[in-house]
């Protein structure tokens, strides 16, 4: 893998008041006069990376990172049962991104995000295409109900013992119904012990799904402190049990709204949680997007996948 840039630490950070009781943490790295690029984390609920950036040329890019509502350093945190999940929807997050862009005085920015982050930047770009210069999207998802159903039910045919444990963690009368809604209810329980157990059971399933990928690592999802586990699962269950408040096929059907936005899509052939079919369908619907399928990668990524993403970032810095 090519050398990365030296570690780049934030030169600015703050909390953006949304006006409804939420405060969104953001930070900026690189060159304040550089090309703006917004890095959008996955999850939902994982929070932005807290390590220095190394993939972005600090002389050419102004990189903005933020923690989506109720996770990371944003407040209130979803580990607090008082945090109001009704104020956390896909549209709220899109509006937060626009509020942040205006707050920072940015006209247009490159968008980068994978997994859930891919869904969010696609939804944002379809609402605000005039604000997007380019897009770099690893691990393409559109969070259709069919994609959600695959991740939390269909993939169980490969890991039946792990899926049985995932299913059996909800009350018996709910096991044949909407599992994600059942988990969402568990994550709203006032008993912290119940929330902690539900979060651990959910994350054990997420770990199982990527366990046999080329670069899957034990505990990749569950290896976070307990409050972060609770927030991650509470937010995921809330979003996914509601289909992310997106119409089925909405992001593919509206891909024409992305016309003129150059994009690079990067997807692992062995992505068990988000099969490559979605990336293929999006690339066919979006002529300005180039799809790279990485043969040695799954959802956890690989050196080749990172290199392809970095090549796109390097290419776009000069546009």
C-alpha cells in the first residue's frame, strides 16, 4: 500500500446547536483554504473516527468530520434513555449536514461515506445536488428493506447458530415477527441491564456476519465501550426498524438526480452484510459513477480497497 500522509489533527472543532435540543460535534482537519470534503460515518450510530486523518492530502483538502445525532461526541447521547429518538431520522441528519455546511461557509463539498454513510450521502446528494462536487463511496448501501432483511435475516442461512442466538434474544412472542422492532423496544427499556444485553446480542450477530470475510476480525463491532455499544444498537434498531424513513428503491429510483456528479464506488466482492448487487445496480443507474469491485475484500475492507478509495481522493483533489 502506498505511503499515507502524516497524521493530521483537527485545527478546529465545535458543537453545532440544531435548535431542537441536539448538539452536533464537528471538527476540521487539513488546509482551511483547501477543497472541502465531508467524511460521513457509518452505523448509524458508530460516531466519527477519533484517530488522525491520513488518507487526505492536508495541503489540498479541508476535511470535515462530524458525529451524527446521539452518538460519538454529539449530545444528548443515545446511551441516555432520556435522549429522544423521534428527533433522529434520515431527514434530521440531512438537515444537520446542510446546517453544518452553512455554518462553515462552504459552497460545495466532496462527500465520502461507506455502509450507512453511503446511504446518508446519497440521500443528501439527491436533495442537494448543487452542493456536491464529487462522491467517494466504499461499501455501497441504500438501506432498502430488502437489504436490511438480508443483513438481519437472510444472512442467517450462512450462520444459523449465530442467527438463532440473535433471534432468541428477543421475547419469545416476538421471535416470529419484526425482530428489529423487537430490538428497538428492548433498547428503550428503562432497565440498563436489559439494554446492555440487547446491545451485546445484536453486536454478536454483526460480528458473526463478517467473521469469515478475508479481513474480518473478531469483535469488530462489539469491541467498543458499553455506552457506545448501547448508542450504536439503539440508533441502528431505530433506523432499520423504520426502513430509514426511505421509500423502497428510493435512492436507486432517484439516481438520475445525481447526474453530473462524478463518483467512485468501491465494493468488496465478499461483502456478506451488503452484497455487491446494490453497488452494481447503483452504478448502472448513475452514468457518472465508476464501480470498482475488490476481489479480496468484504465489508471490513482490505488494503486494495483502501488504496482504490485513496486513489479516488487523490484524483478528485485536483478538480
